[in-house]
C-alpha cells in the first residue's frame, strides 16, 4: 500500500498528464486520488509546494524506469546502449506517458518558478550522471558530450511522438546510427 503522499503525487501526475499544468489544483488532485477534500492541501499547502513534490515524484518514477530499462540491461557496447535507450524512449511514450507529459509541463513551470526549477535541476543532475556513466561504459571517448547529445535526441524524439503520434514509434534504428557515429566500436 502506498502512503498518502505518494498517492497524492501519483494522482497529480495523472491530473497533469491528462490536462497539463493548468489542470493542477488541490481539488483536482483530491478527486483523482479519491481522497477527501483538503487532503492534497494538507500535505502541500501551496500550488508551488505541490509542483515541487510533483517534480520529486516524477524523478523517482523516471529513476525507477531507468533502472528497469537501462541499468538492468547493463549496456557495455554501443549497440546495447542504443537498444536500451530506444526501449526507454518507447516506454516514455507508452507505459510512462503521464509521467513524460507531466515532465514536459513541469519544464514550462520551471521557467517561471525558481523552486520548481531547483527541484528539476537536482533531478536532472542525477539523470545526467547516470547517462554519462552509461555512455562511458559503452566506450565513449567524450561521455559528457555524448550523453548530452543522446539525452537531447531522445527527449526530442519522445516529445515529437507525444505531440504527433505516429502509431509506429521506432527509435531503435536512428538511435543505433547516432550512437555508432558518436562511439566507434
């Protein structure tokens, strides 16, 4: 059984994933969590506090997805790296669609809300450290540069697929080509 805080934040992910950041209210989160009115505001007194909690929950969920899709595969070659990143990208537009849409909405909020930006930056540093280690393990001579290029490519491809669903999202081939250009076997 999840604790009330987690239930509230998962409900917030559902609310934002379905309706964007403008849909995020304490009342909407209470309804989505099927909790009594006032439950979300008891845990997160302000909308900003709720947004910061939402960032932290998205980071937790994305970290778990990363561990499952990428760390478990233990890529040690460029081809395995591309396959793991492609699997993660597909997951972001299917299984974890709400989390990905929420992250996109949070990016806009971060532009005008310093507390959200700080929480997002902290979570992003963890993700990038993992990406750099992964790219280094695949043999990159410049893991910081290559990890950033791959992360931006994956995010752009995912964002494009969310905005314009193709029904046949298949990032494996272009990711393999990109990884092979960045990391020579």
